[in-house]
C-alpha cells in the first residue's frame, strides 16, 4: 500500500468539492461548453449569482476551475485534467 497521504488528501479534497450537485453540474457544463461566465451559469442553473459564485469559489480553491479575464468578463474553465477524466467516467462522456 502507498502511504503517501498528501496525495490521498489532495484527491479526497477534489472529490469532496465535486460531491455537491451544483458544483458537479457546473463542472460538467464547463466540460461541455469549454468556458463560460457566472451570468450564463446563473441562467442555466436558475440560481442566484451569489450562490453560483460561492460554488465557483470552492472549485477555484481546490484548483478545479480557473478564470480567464476578457475585459470586464470573467470566464471559467476546468483547470485540472483529472477532473475532466472523472466527469467523463461518471457521465460516460467521450474525450473532447
């Protein structure tokens, strides 16, 4: 057995961050769309902007998503390739 608990802690943190239906939906949507902003996600999820922003902050904290600024607009993308693989396994998505 591998007792490198730092590696397991990191994986566990990523899985915990994904273990919320809204965050899982956000990440799956980003995988399909490539990138989008909070306003778009808010419309799709039918949730308040503050709620979507809180979920995105948690995903950013764990390095799951990253931001790209385009003028005043901030777009989110998936930053961790492992997360893309996890979503594909969970939902049977083909590689893009």
